[in-house]
């Protein structure tokens, strides 16, 4: 949408997520969040998704993202995975309810989510807040684990 006029830019809506095979209702993307990088003139869109890529299983929700060129609406690459909850292929571990922010001073994104992981000392069904900080060029920093005491 054009911020000044409210008019739609481009002719049609466009799909950003690619969860599971097309036509299979068992895979879905939910709860999106978006941030804008003024330095790179792009958006980062993230969501909680149920995918079967790699070793993931049906019902295993992780956080995925997609970069979108702000001038053209073109996707920068395929969907990419940001979270890593529990062992792959185990749908009892999930990442959901994420939030996203952009820091223009450091040209960095921060994605945080509620997740269930079993990396020691955590156990299954122990939900915590996790995060991933990375540069806009997607050089990952160390993952964050935030715990409430």
C-alpha cells in the first residue's frame, strides 16, 4: 500500500510462505510479523509454520522467514528457518507467537518466540522465550534463550 495515498501497489496479492506441498491442508503458516530495513530497503516477514522440509514432520511448528524487496515486492530467496525447537521430526516441540524488530543503527533483526525445547537443562513441555539476532545480511549471532525467574 502507498503510505501517502492508501492505494494498492502492484496488481495482486502475493504469496510469501511455502509450507508443505501445495494442496495439502496439513501444513500451514500462521501469525506473521514484519519489519522494515531502511538501510537495505527490504522487509523481513516471519511466521510460525508447519513444514515438511528437511527432517521436519507434520505438526512440528518452527519460525520461518522471507526477505522481500520493498521496491519490487520480489522475494530475496526461498523461505528460511530461524528456530530450532527439539529434535527435527518431533512434533511435540514447537515455536510459536513470535515478535520481530529491526535495529537501524546496527542493521540487525531480532526475532523472539515462545518455544518448547528439550536442550538440557530444559525438558519437554517447558515453554520458554527464545530469540535469534542476526544482521540484515543474515549472519547469525548466537541464539538467545530468555528465561523468567
